[in-house]
């Protein structure tokens, strides 16, 4: 077992297979209440890209991310993730696909009464027989992967603490470690820093960038803060009313580009500071 006092940022070994690409062709999403969240979206995201998806609330950012891992079904069009058609995936096939996709939420989605380690071990569910999960009898190699994931984000010393005792930034790092424990081929982050202070937000975004750069994993991050999108993404996709209105390099996206995406002038709340 990794030493709980080891402060080295050792990353979990990447999966043997290559990271996944994403292909969307004329994808639309219409919810049962009639709201159209995505309108004929076509995108090619190459394996190993670091993409920032930006837009105001209601622009379709969350629907885009959640469509890619099958949480939101598409109404029309085609969607390939890792070369497999997500729009036709059902049952076991869909569960296997999700097992390869790390998902990080704004609200962390942790079991607050459980230990940090047990939260991270949830990332091993797709690789663990059901009976072991029900009895809490995780294999030694799964625990080692969880320890390494926690060490990767600098909170290994918190492994046996309750998740509820951690700060917001620490909880988000647990969520990142849980995603890493899946040994994913794709990581999706839905507003991962929305509730965090500026220094902590930058720390979380640096972790996501290292996942991309050091492990080569494809990373898509939903953001509404233009400075974070420019700093940490290599590519910027702008959504407005469910449609792609910008797709280009993140670093060179001007304020005018963001004003086009947002449909208004840049305001104080659009920048982390």
C-alpha cells in the first residue's frame, strides 16, 4: 500500500487502450417538457484533446456533457464515443461504456458519511463483481489504484476521513480521484469549480490539465468563466441556445468571441478574478 505520508504526485497508470475520441453528427436533445437543449450539434473531438465548453446557464453545456456519457438520451442524430454508437447502447453495453468515462460534477456527488477511500473505490465498480461490492470486499489491486488516485491529487492523508469533513476543494479532488480510479479513456467535468474560491478553482483545473497532459486522457470541461476556459483549455467550444456558435483555439479567443457566445457584453461574474 502507498505510504499515507507520501506527498509525491504519482499519477495512476493510464489504461492500456488509447483515449477516446467523440463524433457527434446533427445531435439534438429534446426533453419531455418540450425544451430543446441541443440543436443539430456536429463536433469532432480527437483523442487526447483538452476542451473547454462555455456558455450561459441554459445554453446546453450540461446537456452536451451528459449526452456524451448517456445520462441524457439524444432525440436525433448519431453519437460515437470511443468508436461505439452511444445512441443505440443499452443495458450492459451502456454500463460498460460509462465505466470507461470519468464524470465529475459541480456538487461532487460523494457519499458524505462514507470514507474518502470508499468514495474513490466507487470508481472501481465497473471492474468489480457485484458480490464484492455488496460486501465491501474490494481486491487489493483495486485499493492500490484508489490510493494512487488519492495521492495523484494530493489528499492521500485524508483516505480514512469522512467525506463530510472535507472542504469543498478537497471534496472535488476526491471526485477527481474517483474518476481517475476508473482508469478512464475520457473525463467529463460539469462545472467542476462553480462553488469554489479562486485559488482552489485553479488547483482543480490544474489537476484536470495534468490528467490530460500527463496521462493523455481526453478531457471536456464545462465552464462559464472565460479566464479559466482560456487558460486551461486548448480548444474552446461555445454554445448558445443549444447551438455551437464558436469552435476554435481557447488561448486566442478574444472578449469579442465570448460576447458572441454569451449574446451580451462581458460582466464581472464571467471572470474568476
